């Protein structure tokens, strides 16, 4: 079960990459533009910022879920 919690990073990463690609298209910057130029524009976009903030929320939720699962495992040891 803990491994499944860790696996949540993959779909979030794929989704965030999709958001970044959409933002790049919206601003007219994309590969093969120099990454420094692209990053400055994309990181300033509120949609991409919100996607990155979602990663922070996901990390917090994963920690809470791992903590809960650990608590359940400890409780089961006393049965």
C-alpha cells in the first residue's frame, strides 16, 4: 500500500508536464528555445504555478496517508 502512495508522483508529473506544454504554447515558447528563456516565462505563469503548488499539496497528502497507514500497521501488531 505504501508503494502505491509513492506511485502517485507519476500521474502528477505527467499532468504537470502537460500543463507546462500548454503554457509554453500559450506564450509561444517551447523546445528548442533555450531553457533559461523558457523557464523564466513558464515559471511566471499562474496556471503552471498552480500546477506546481498541487505537487506540494500532493506531498503533504502522501505524508498524511503514509502516517495513517503506519498507525494502522502498528495497531494491527497488537491484535
